[in-house]
């Protein structure tokens, strides 16, 4: 064994060592990538496409417009619900239009 190592040139030994080190680094990298992907695959997010529907009830009637005459005060009971089978968050806002 010692004779074989002494007879081979330094460049051949260097190349063999570099190839072995490169293979070890690549093997470690790909095995880490495979374990990471399998771990993340279980926590993956599934995106469901489609339209989200809502149900807006104003004083028990389905509507999306409130009209309040000038110089009056009105109380409304507004119910916004989600009839979909997935959880959703709806933003509720109003637009004030003044007719002078």
C-alpha cells in the first residue's frame, strides 16, 4: 500500500481526494435537501381558488344599502356571516354620501 502511494504522483492523489470530498459534500447537501422537503411537505399550504360568498343582513333583511334621511337618527342591526365551508375574514366598511 505504501509503495502504491509513493509511486503515484501528487496530482493524482490530490484529484482523488478532491473527488471524494466533493462527493461527500454533494451527498450531504442532497440528503439535507431531501429531509427538509419531506418535513415541509407535511406543513404545506393548500390554496383553494374560488369565490367567497357572504351574507349581509340589515335588520333581518338581505341588503347592502342603508339609507338614512337627513336630520334623523336610526339604529341598525347588521349581521355579516360566512356561509362558505372554509374560514374567511371579511372587511366591513361604509361609504358616507352627503346629498346637500
